[in-house]
C-alpha cells in the first residue's frame, strides 16, 4: 500500500497503521508521515520503552514491544 498523501485534502482519519521498527529511523519517519495524514499508528519495536516514547511524540499512536 503506498503511503497516503500528507496533504489536508487527502486525510485518512479512522485508519490505523502497524509500523515495525517504529521506535526510530525509517519506521518513525513513516509513522510521522502517517500522522500528518490523520492515520493512527501502532509503533512496534523490540525496544518497547523507545517505542512508547516515540509514540508519545505523535498525536494518535501507541508503542508496543514485539519480538
């Protein structure tokens, strides 16, 4: 699935993205882009504390520790 356009006209409210590696780097960048489009995110990472901290910087996200 291509990333949604981040412009206000292309808002995607009500959608949820599961982002692996979401605690930093490319995963966090993708989650930020999704947030600009109104998409909620589940940030999944092997480091649960970092995933939770990263999720706290986004308007509608939660961090999860996954193996």
